[in-house]
């Protein structure tokens, strides 16, 4: 219940931030270009919070349904406007002003993403080095001669200091279906180029699990089977185990990792295990009987001992990417542009049937990811906000009536023909746009629910 509440709060916070950024773009540019703003609302429905500016009468609202927002401007098409204020109405503005106001929302979403990536790079982005752990036999990666211990340095011409960068680069480059060079540093320290064949890449399933599809598993640290904190009165303490004891074997079988030791304990509820443990250079024989407790799939063993985590366990796998203010700005703009292009390419491939609809994420998936990234830390949550902000910008710029891109399409037609589309044509376009959005939302919900039920 607590996790569900945290996820819900994270989701609402993410929506509120990104909607506020988008709508503030419309609001700020409208005000700068001389259009009167009547209302700035985050959310729809009944107002929860409301403030009226004493200076210009603009209403600032936080509403009950946090699934969008809007900026209401003075407009003769919606209400009667006094003659003295007609010059402040949106519909009276020059075409370039109306276009700028409409485009400002997506533009501010792009600017938010750039600012987020810039801040993270300047402060330092801690990530996981792109080290290969396992290579699946018979996979595309094995055919390209990848080996455990390889560190990915570059995919194509994109640097890959972290797995996050490597996954993004692979997703962007694999779509081309061409031979893809990947520069690596092998375990012996020598650099080499592994060539992923374009034909094999084109045959991969078109879904986000790019590493699994290639047959690569990231390297992970192995936690040694060293006893840490003990629970008083539990089996480990009663058997005489002490913090710092290294479990060498159980029932004559060598124990190589803490996970292997946990599996052995859980698989032997109520059974006495004869152990060899090393304590301060001396090997001791100890017998421990795991207590039987209820687990997710039945009875499992428990001894009441936690692992002792070495301080340097993750040092080999972590790296920090940091850049100066100017370099970070270029990288942030480039990453935002790359991400936008990738989203457009995937969307285009979905439309023509060359990409799976599994690439879609609906509100359920977005909420789940918001909760996860918020639990990982502020930097992860900000990067999540940047990605969703770019998605909102790209989606809103699609030439679909009711979206910002649809309004810009109307303005483009107006620029060509010299007069606005008729109200009847615009209304018909609105109906089509609503139908398209409803279909997309239905599909996104279906994909989300399919993921939940497996």
C-alpha cells in the first residue's frame, strides 16, 4: 500500500511539473506578444486551489483531475469581447504570433529536457560502466565475437561511457538495419571492433529489450558469502556464526556467492547444513539448521543473517560522466535532439507496421516508472522527467487536430490560402483528432494492461 501511494504521488508530481512547463510556454509567450490570458489551469475539473491576480484578473487554478492543463486566452470565437479589448484577443493576432504561442508549449518541453540533461552533466551523472557479463550462446552478440569482460566504448560514432548511453545508442542505430561497428575494450585491455551484422539486427524483435535480443547481459558485482549482521535468537546466531565469517562450503559443495548461499538456505527448511567457514584465517566446521518459514511459493529456510557488503564492491562497475557548462549544453541539446528523432522513427515504424506496439507506454506504465525512478534518487527522476517531456513535445507537434501540431497545420494552410479554414472544416478536423487520440489512448491502456497480466 505504501509503495502504491509513493508511485501515485510520484506520478502526479511528474504530471504536474511537465504540464506546468508546457502550459507556461503558451502562457509566457502569449503575455509577451500582447494577448490577454484569462486562466492558467493545471488539471481539469473542479478547482482545488484558485487565485485571481489583482493586477490583470488572470485566474491561476490547480484542478482535481491532474491529467492535463490549459491556458484560456481572450478569444472572440469563444465569447463576446468588449471593443476596448479586441486588440488583446488571440484570434485578432497576426499569424506568426498565433503560431508562436501555439508552438511555445512543445518548445518549453524541449527546453526543460535540455536544462535537465545539462544540469545532470554539470553536476556529474553516476552510471554503470558498459561491461559485458554474459554472452548468450548462438546469439547475435556471440556471432559478433563479444566476450564476457568486454567494455563497450562506442556504438557507431556514439560514445558509451555507461550502459544507459549504450542502450540508447543501440536502439538508435539498430533501426537502420546496417552493419554496426561497436568499439570495445577487451578484458586484456586491448581495444577491438565487434561488427554486429545488419541482417541479423533487422531480424531482431522490435521491442525495448535490446540487450536481451542481442544476447548481452550486463556484468554485475558478485557479493561474497560473508556473514554480516545477525538477527538475535535466529538460527545463525544459535549455531555460532559470527559477523565476518566467510562461508566456504555447505554439505561439501563450494559456495561462491551470497546469492548461492541464500538459495542453499532457502532450499533446506528444517534440514541441518554442515558448513565450512573461514574465521580470521582459521577454517571451522559449523552446523546450522534453517528455520522453516512461509515464502511466496511455499516453505523456505531462514537463518537470520544479512550479507556483509564490501565498501569497494561497486567501484569497478560505477563511472561518473561530467562536463563543463558549455560542453554540457552541446551534449544536452544533442541528446534531446537524438531522443526526439528516435521517438519519431519508432512512431513512424509503428504506423507502417515495422515496430511493435509494445513500444507504447500508457498512464499505468508511466506511473510505475515514475515511482521506480523517484525511489532510485533525484537524478533518475529528473532524467525520467526529461524523457517524458520530450515525448510530450513530440506528441503535441504531430499534425493531429486538437493537438498543438494540428493548430500549426491549420495555420500553415491559412498561410498558403490567405485565409483561415472554415469553422466547419476545423470542427470536422477536431472530431477526427479526438477519434485518433481516443484510439491511441485505448491502445496504450491495452498494452499497459497486457503487461500487467503477462
